[in-house]
C-alpha cells in the first residue's frame, strides 16, 4: 500500500499531496561539515515519502508505516525540544523549528514511509526532516529556498532531537541532482553540481551496509565535534576549515595534545581530499578518486578513530579483491562503506566481502549499488 492509500485509510480523507526526500551517501569529506569545510555527498534512490494535509486546529498527527504503534498525536503549541518522542521527534522537530522561525504552521496530518536503511549512516533522519519541511513549505506557501529548508531541518535535529550534526545530510537530501555529486561549502552553503555518471564510465559505487547500528546521540560524535572546536580555539581560528593544508604541520605543532592533533589532521586533510576529488572529476578521471577514498578511510580509522572491525574488513577485502578504492561513509561506529569498482568486477568484489564477513563470524552485510539520484521533490498533489 502506498502512502496516499495509507493516509486515506488511516485518516479517512485523501492527502493534499505526496512528497519524497532521499537518503544520501557521502563520497568524500567526513566530519568536515560542522567545521565549516567541504563535503561531496549525493542522493540515493532510497527515499522517505510523506502524504500530508494541513490542519487548522493546532494538532499534529504522525504515523509511520514502517514502525509498529498508534498514531502519534501532538499539539503544535506544546512541542518542546529534547522531549523523547522516538522517531516522531524528527518531523515534529521540523514543525517546532518552522513555528519558532515565525511561520504559522497550524497543524498537519502526516503518513510516512521510508526505504532509507536506518542506522546505516545513510541519513534516514535527514530524509524524514527534509520531506516534512518541503511538504509544509509547499502546503503553507512559505517560500523557503532549498538551502533554507536544509538549515531548518538541521536545526530540528540539533535543537529539538539533540544530535549536534552538521548541515551536509539535510543539504544533500534537499538539493541533490540526478547523476551528480553535490560539492558543498558548509560555510556559505554554496553548491556546485558535479557530473558523476558512473555507468557511462563502466564503473559502479557499491554501498556496503555492515548492519552494525550506530547512534550518533551517544556522545562519541559530540566528543569529536568538541575536540575540533577546541582545536580551532587553540589555533585562533573560527573553524578548522580556516587552516590551509600547506600550513597543517605547523598548526599541529601548536596544539596541546595528541587527540586534538589527530582530529585537526583529519579535518584539514579531508577538506584537501574533497578538493582533489573535485579536480579529478572535473578532469574526467573518475577512476582516479579510488585511492583518495581509501586514504580517507585510513584517516577516519587512525586519526578520527570512528571506524569498526566490520568497516575495516570491507575496505581491506574490497581493495584486495580488485576495487579501485573504498572507505567508510557517514558518522561511523558502524553503518556503511562505499566501494568504487569496475562494473565488471562488482559481483566478484561483493562476493569476496560477503565471504570475508562469513569467515569473521559477522552478520551478512547488505550490498547495493549507489546511483546518484534526485533530491527532495513533490510526487503528486491532490486536486483542490
């Protein structure tokens, strides 16, 4: 049953419209977004889909087809940050942020369903936030731009849910273009769509979901962020993005401890890796980004220390089996890795990874191709 039919069955009337927002994979640039640096995500074909109608009585009703339980019913004027409402906190947080920004949201009915894997580092939460923000923007004629919607969705996650994420995930969900990677400057939110058509090059990018669940609210992410902010303070800059790659070694010598040095080295070098990937893609050398991906994984594993045995096994096995490069993607401590392969080698590499997981006694991973897809969009609007 689709969300439109589910909405009608649950709420007894047709929705005003249906919207979709994708999850994302980040090609390169990890933990650089909250350092006001550079990232290069792209949208997946996996989406959160929402059937939505406005209400005028101040009631917000939320239902997920994917989660057992009754309709979550809240009052928009009683929404409070950090009140534990489970999955419903993500769409409810968007309503709270919009109202806090002065937009007269008088209630809504939402019926949601998502194909974005949860806990896989593919931004299932951002997809939920962005699809809610886009639907309310359209229904209430708020006139907000895509970057503005992404900023509001980020604030919902930061201030309402309590996860101190950067803006990359929401920007990727809101602004991506089919067949392109999104080169994003996280300081001014300027974007450039960079062609990333793997099929035309006889290449594939595999996503390997290790099925190791991560929870970014558990403090490890926040600790990295705090360390990056402390490093910037000690270096006298607003964010680590302001340290030029050429000045990295001199900057590291000025930091007080090894932990801050590791974090700063990762962020500055990953910003530089984004620049290198952009240059390679501009030159048409898609295969050339493979070693840069692997280099990024080593930095995430050794300097940021956010990898895990399953992610390391994916990268090691993929590269030993003929992949062009591989790295973990997303917040870490589990989740997914990406693997760049010749299309003709995809099955061989996939099989090697699955066998390695079996031999190690790990849960079998979920492997699928990542196809650069469209950002958030309206699927259909009911005639009024």
